[in-house]
């Protein structure tokens, strides 16, 4: 079974997550993802995982992951 980790970063203040105006709607957050396959366990209670900021998790990334898994590949 494939496992990916998705981490979402949001502004500290919940009031800053969403900005709406007459000509635009800004949702301020970003998700990053990584494949956990082969990732070593670094501790008993906690494991450190570094996720490259180049791996943005969005609609395109999800479609690409699903396509790779659908053809027998890894995320």
C-alpha cells in the first residue's frame, strides 16, 4: 500500500486564511507532499520527515500521483 504525507501550512491567524474582495478570492495556504516509502523511522515516538517545497500538493500533483499509481508505479 502506498503512503504519502501531505502537510498544509497556513497563516498563524485564522483570520488571514481567506481574503475576499469584489474582484478576487485568495485562499492563503499551501500543501506539500512526500512519498513515505522507504523513509526511515528515526525515533520511537517521533520521526522527522523533510518535504521539499518543490513538491506542492495541488490538483495537478494529485492527478500525476494517481496516474503513476494506476499504472503500477510509485507516487
